[in-house]
């Protein structure tokens, strides 16, 4: 190993610091103080030193933005904390409903921070001791894709933080492509005879998911930071941040681009005035936005408000009006979904709206068809906002032709010819064919194999359609009976592809209880409910045997969802498929056995709710200790709650516990209970 001269080491450090400073001025401050030629000279000098002494080349070196070698695929990354979606509002009345919910929960309306809602790709960056160690897409909120190598090429993503950095920092934000850069990129692609992008958002997403980071490095991307996730030393200790406006200021100090359009808003009028102002500025900005976001500023109040399903109760996105275009409705077809629901789909003369060409749009259900009086042959207004599925918004009645035909609900399923029923009080009509209906079978198989469910890589929609048509797949259990020979015999499937698919199927058999439950496709049981059921029951037999009353003890499981779960497990066909799926001699799907405390643990069977800021322990850590000792932790307080664990700034849950007579513990009292075994 060649010894590195002290002078070379010192010069490399000087060059790296200079280049980081100039990168920050160029990409973050928009205030370059060095021309391209001099910048390139500094960079070349550092590259030469690193080539001569490879030990000088660190992960956070400014030379590493050029991109790593191509990779074959993106690894999965489980987020340190879930990346939640935001609930939307589209009108002043819907905003009023949100504010009233916050006011009712807190007793008063807190201060809000308002900021633009970027129309890009959400990502999470993790720094350890000030150095970027990983970056991931949002994905499904729980798990995303590892795009660290690509994010390193984005100039506004610091490879090393500025100033005093916390030990661990998770930063969340949006990768966007500026409009100016988007226009230049499309011009370049067109000149090269390559396919151009429809809008900046698609271009940003495509750039960030390039398997070759060197291609990403050529794309004009920009990262805006807007939140801090699971971190150490940020909300306590030296930094001790307690409000969102402090978080935004800290992010700027650490070297991130943060929006300069953020504003504190004390009441409804201020929020609506901000919405109006940003809407007027929208067309003059160099990046796409599709609304504004309102966030409670006080972080302790956020903890009090908590979340519901996959969205926080302390924030909402106020979306701008959807883009609309006019076209003609050619025909209506009925699609059959996984649960048998018949959805009327409008076939349109193609029209460009919301950044894409639209030829199909949803009509939702027959109640909506009747309410809007939509008929085949009508001129209709099509609406599209962001990634929302296009819909027929309304009919242009003065352009209705004389031969416009009314839309009728079919009496028989258009796929399997089974009777179609519509339960009184429900808007949706359903095919009664269950899995004997080819459409329901195929959609169930696609759901079962999907990434958020069993995650069988390579088993896509087209391949499932092909196998179902050939009779190879008649239930999810048949997936695990496929052989390499069967798969290789399919059109456009080589031996290597068949081998890879069978290996992916085998890998998927090792899963989690929550994923398995979600994959079963129980009506109204989404990912969040599946995770809650898995945590509450821990084992499949206990869940399958649970009665309605027991099921309703699970957070967010009401009478309707409990009934859906009970009906699913009471069905003999479903039970037979489940038996095959978990049979060690058949499909052999399995998941880790939960680590249960010894019978009679110190908190055995006790129901806890946690609120406020705990000194010296995060709420997740407290939750883990309670569960390990046999207790249960819920997000909602009721008369069935045994104890409220309350820290500083406990807020409304403390008052509610006192009103309900629920005993209140501090951390010291919990420690005594844990030690009483």
C-alpha cells in the first residue's frame, strides 16, 4: 500500500472543502462564485489525487457525483419510519372540516406552516455522522427502493452536511425536475431521436430510477427538503427542535434547499390567503406544484393528533383545481375487479389533459352515471389532477346528440355471465361468480403476487393473464405448484427467465404475517389494517377463530370490516386455499414465529396508550418494551384502555384519560411495572 504524503492528504481535503462550498453556492443558494473553467480545474486536481491515492476517495467526495457503475436492480429499503401520504382537500368546506377536526381534538386551533406541494418524487435520505449513507424512494410508504447511487448525482443533495450535524439524520423531501431543465432535456432527447417525456414529474421519476447512475447524473434534478424523519440528536440534546419552522431553518443550515415560499398561518383566513397567493404564482415558478400543504407547526401537537391509516391528522394538502378538457364519449364498458365490483369505464376520443393523453376515464358507479346523466355519444368534460385516475366530470348538455344512448347496468357479468347483484344501500354492483369468474380470479392473483403483498418478482400482470388463460393458475396456491418446465414452455419465456421466476416464488414463501393477510385480498382489509391484525393476533389460527367482538378490539376495525373478515374466514373455499398456502408439504408459506413473553409477563394483557414526549426514550422504544412484556399498545384512548403512559406536553389524551378514569403513568412508573416480574 502506497503511503499518502501529508501534503497530498491536506491538499485533497482542501479541494474537497472548496468544491463542497462551490456546489452549495451553485445548487442550493443559486449564487455561484466560480466560473466553470476554474471549478473544473479544482475538480480535475482532486480526481488526479484520488486516482493516485485511492484511499483519499471517500463516499462523500465531490468527485462521486458522476455516478457509479450500472446496477441490475434496486434493493428494497424499509423506512426507519413510515412515509405517510397526505389527505387532500379540494374546497374551502373540506378545509373547514379538517380545521374543525384539529380544533376539536386540541381545544384550539394551533399555528400552521404552509408551503407549496411539489409535484415530484418523494425520497428519504439518511445521514450518519453528517455523511450520506442511503437514499430511497417513498415506495408504498413502508418500503421503498434503494436509489442511493442515483441520489448522489443530484447536486442539491449534500454528500456531507454543513455545520454541527446530529449523529443520525433522516431527511425527507421531493426530487423535481425544473421546467427549464425539462425543456432542455426533451430538446436533447428529440435531437438524438429518443423518446421524450410528457411532463417534468415523469422525467424526474424516470431519471431517479435509472439503473445506470451515470445517466441520472446527466438529468437536471433538484431536491427540496421539507421534513425530518427518524433521527438522533435532532429533537433532543444540542438541537432540541420542537417546531417545524425550526426544522426548516436547521435543514437550510445543514446545506439543503428548502422552499422560500413557506409561511406561518395562524387561522383559516391566512391559510386561504396563502393558497390564493401561491395559486397566482404557480405559472411563474420553475417547478411544478399541484397545491399547497398545511402542517401543524408544533411537533408535540403533531404527536397528540397522531395519524389515521396512512395519513397524519396534523397535515393536509389543499389541491389546486384539476385540469380539464372536453372530448366525446364513444362507448362504456364494465370492468370486473378483484372483489367482483363492476366499474363503468368511459372509452373516449383521445384528449390531452393533466400532462398525459387520456382515452379512458372512470365513471365510478351507476349512481354517478345517473347523477351526471352521462350517455354514450355525449360531449363530456374529463378531469385529471396529478396521478388521480381521469374521471368524467360532467356532460356538456347543449351538445348532446339526438341518438345519445342511456347507460344500463348489465344483469349478467360481462366476463363469466354470472348474475350481477347490487345490495340495497351500496353504490357498487358486483358479479356473484367469485373465483369462478375469470376476471376476479386474475385480479386476485395479480393482487396476491403484487409488490405490496407477496412480492413475487417477475410474476407480472401479463404473465398471470397468460397462465390463467392456459389453466395453470386457478387459485393463489397454484402459483407455488408451478415448475420450471411449465414456465419455460410459455411463449417468450426462456429457461433462465423460468428459473428466475421459480426462485422468486420460492423466496416469496418466506414473508411476514401482515403481507400474507394483505395478499389474501380480504375485502376492506388494506395494508394498514392487515398490519394491525397481524400485530394484534400474532398467529393465523387465532385470527381465523376470532369472533366479531374480538375483531373489533383491533384499532380501526369496525363492525363492517369485522364482518368482512369473519365472512372471508367462514368461506370453506377460502379456508381450503389458506390451508394449502401454509401447508409445509404444499405451498409452505411461512413467517417468523412471534417472540411472545413468558406466560404471566409483567404487562400481560394490559392495554396501553402512549402520549407526549418521554425523557430518554422514544415512543417506539416504549412501545417495543411494553409489547415484549406482554402488553398491547393502541393509538386511540377509550374506556377499555388500562393505562396511559404520558410524557411532557401530553395534551388532550391526558385530559381524556382523567375524564374516563384511566390510570396515568410516567416513565418511572412503567419501569417499576416492567421490573415487577
